[in-house]
C-alpha cells in the first residue's frame, strides 16, 4: 500500500506533516516518559524499602550471613603494620636534603 496525496506519492508533504506532528508532540512525549520513569522508580523503591516483606526469621538469616562474611587475618594485619612502621623509620632516618631550591637566599 502506498500513500498517495492528490493521486501521486508525495514524500515532501509526508515528511513535512511528520515534522509538524513531531514539533507538537515531542515535549509531551518527553515529559510523559520522564514521569513514567519517575513513577516506576518510586514503585520499585516503595516495594523494596517501604513495604518490606521479610519476616523476623528471614531477617535473622540475613544478619547471620553478613556476620560470617568478614574475617580479620591477624597475621597479614601485623605484617602490614610492620611495613608501615619500617617505612616511617626509613623516612625519619633519611638524610636531610641539600640546598632548598624554593627558598629565596
């Protein structure tokens, strides 16, 4: 099926009509999509934060899984502290710099 205006296919008129339609609709379309996105985001936020469906048992299971997640490796921690102390001592024992180039004499 071809679009014919006045017996002939006129692409210029169709493009100009589409352009006029777009000029009238694009702002409404933009704000409609914006409001739809905001509304959907608020719905998801409401379902996940406000209307929490976790019971007390599920909350306790979650807390237990989070407590098991972090373990402090004391040996690595002590080695890291030793490295920091060694660097601090090396820095404090370094010889003084010679002439200060930034100081006006």
